[in-house]
C-alpha cells in the first residue's frame, strides 16, 4: 500500500508525541512512528529533518550529539517545556478536528 500523505501539521504532533517518552535520534523517531502506526505511516527523511530543525528554532526541542544503538554519531532530540505545551495544544486541536470530521461523515 502506498504511503499516505500526512495531514498538514500532523508531523509536528507525531514527532512531539514520540519524543514525549524521551530523547531519540531522527531515524529512531521515524522508526517509532512507523512501528506505532502498524507500519502504516512512513516519515521520509526529506520531511522529518526539516521539521526537526523548525521545531528546534521554535524552541520546542533541544538536541545534542551522542552515539546511536548502532554505534554511530547521531543527533538526539528532546522536548523542552515549550515543546510539551505545544504537544498538549497540537493534541487537543487534532482530536477536535477529528471529531468534527467524524460528525460530517456521520451526518452529511
């Protein structure tokens, strides 16, 4: 099955939620999203790394260099307090949107 396109803005939500459990490097973020979605959502590097950089600039994440489980140098990302607050807002907004879409699907 082809990779579905994410709705605009959902990549931030997925990354923030994934990092709520603790720091991860980019490849591990993409892998966790894929695994948690039952291999349905595939986050491409060309989308993930620019989004991570934007989130760093916005102050939602911090990063530091470390060594991955495969013994390679990797940049690990972690939520800031601003990132946790943004995650709560993104989660609320997304769930509200889903409920509204379900209402239309059920009642139109």
